[in-house]
């Protein structure tokens, strides 16, 4: 599902309304953060773009030129360095909450842009990023004739790469946007953000879409769109982070710094734009965990579908714990099989919310016990028994923890995460071969099928 819908790797928790079970749909693989119990390994992902930092260097004044035969003097489009400096000043003013400085960098030639300009300023002030970068890439688009007549002959649409991060984050979130610039006596000014035509459906930052509210609880940051209860989501996210700290196996817990960013759009339309997807793509998805940027090295975000906002808090809590495990282990870049990635997330979520284990087991089919662990295809969106696959994956991790303990489960996962085979990982960390692990799991499935499991 991920590779077909979103350009970046992600892990999704899908809402199964028939059985009341929330399960995850998944993805790809490559590089996890090294921790004390694991060796570092190279990633196959390309390095993230390195946008230019915001600069306080003043832009030189734009020169003027006389239009042939017009008899009037028009400002000349700024040189690339001058345009970059003007954009730097504008975004720096927004991040600093300097409305006067922001207004200097915005033109009023299009009165309809005033509300949009105010929204961006307010969002930047709300965002309070510890780092905000912008880089003009050099790409430009042509303005339609009517729009050029409205804004003036010197107006142009330029591409910019935005990068931002919150306190404690070690990587930038990033996105590409289009800015409409109009030359003026003191340099380029922003005249619009909606003139760039797009061939595909790019992911768009939440704060670029609509007004946002931010709440911070320790290392947890929540951004919500219109109509969402920021305090409620901050509480849910904080409890989810605490649940992961309490229940994630030790070898994995030590590799997580505890930072978590959760975003809840105000509408399902904004959800689709935030994820760069068709509006129907995530209709049954409760939440998505993804790097917010073009590579697996980007800052990782949990994005919640606003359609689940009225669900019971226990269900939302289980979902957020599951997604936070993906953040803590950088699951989107794991080399582990999907049954391990999703099974671990479900295991930790059900450790934190054990009363939901019954619903998880209810997804299993009575009858023949599978002869092998679920393959990656079983977790694809639309697959016949996706809910059963997630329950089966959970029972693999549960059976390992019951026979060897949580710490050994963590070491087993780390070996799989590093690309080891099940056989090699089991022998190295559990002291048994893969046939024994398979036997543990199949016995757990039989108990679940008879209703004798806990």
C-alpha cells in the first residue's frame, strides 16, 4: 500500500470497524538509528537535500529597467542571490513572530492573498521551529497570462525547498513548495503560494495547508488543524510515548531519544494533501508513520486520520502506542520482515493496553494453523486476511517473549532489523533454531483458536 500511495516509506494503522481491531499496513526498508546494542550499518537511501540556512544578510536592492516603448520603469527580477536573501528574511521574520518584518516581505498587489499571508505568518509563529531553512532550487514555472497581468510583468513562480525541525530532533522535515515573487524597490516580495502547477500530488506540510495549533508535553510535540482538540491529542500522545518507554524491550528502548511528533489534520482532505495521496487512499487508515521528506533520513512523523478523532480513547491510545514504536525503531527503514516490524509494534501496544488482546485474537481464523510465518504480501492493503496477518505477527513476538523474555525479544528483533535470517537471528539471540520459534508460534495460535489464550 505504501509504495503505491505515498512517495515515502510509511507504516499505517488501519481501522477495522467490523471487529473493532486496529491493525497496521506497512512498507520498505533500509537504515535504522544505531544504538548501544547494535552496530551501525550504511543506508541505501540518498542523502537528504541540504537547504541553505536562513540568512540575515541583506539583499541588494533590485535594479530597474525601462520597458521598450512603454515609457514606464518596471522593477527587474532580482538576481538569484537577491531573491534567496529576500525569501530568507521573510521566513526568518515569520519564525521570529516579527509581523512588521513579514509584512515588508509580502506584497498587497493581490488583495486576496492577505488572508493566506496572515495564515502562514501565524503558523510559523505557532510552529516555533528550532531550525527553519529555505532554499530556492532554481526551478521556475510560467504564470498564466491573466495572473501575470494582475501581478505585473516581473512576477514569477519559483520552487523552494523548505526544511524545519523541532527541539531535540536530529533531522529536518522537508517539503517542496512554489512561491510567487514580485519585484519591488526593496527586493522581491511574496505575492502567492498557489500558482505553481503540479503534475503529481506532492506531500504538503500541515502548517502550509491550514491554521495549526501546537502543544508540547516534554519531548512530545503535537500539531493539530482546525477543529481538533490540541490538549486531548497532546495527552494521548504523551501517554503513548510513556507506554513505549515502559514496554519497548530494553535493547530497543535505549536507541530512542523519546522525541515524538504527532500531526492531526483538521479534515480528511487535508490528510490526503499532507500525505500526497488521493482523498480515498486513507479512508480506512487510522494513522500513518512516515519520514516527512524525500528520504528515510528525514524527521519521522505520526499522522492521524481526523476521522478517528471521536473513537474511544483506549483505541486511540493503542493506535498511538503502535505508531510510536515505529518512530522509536525507525521502522520505515528496517530490514526486518514485516511480521517482525508489525508484530513488535502490536506487542508493545497490547502490553500497554492488554484489555484489547481479546479483539486481536478475534481476528484469527479457527481451523488449520499456518505452516509458516506470514509473508510480506499478507500485510498489503486489500489482502484477503490482513487482520489475521497482524494478529499472527503479534503472536510471534508474544511467544518469543513468553519463552525467552522481553530483552531477548528485543535482541531477536535487532538481529532481524539488521537483515539477519530468522534462523541466524534465533540461534544468535535465543539459542534455538527457527523451527523452535515456529513451534512456539504455532502453539500460541492453537491456544488462540481454542480461546485459551490470555
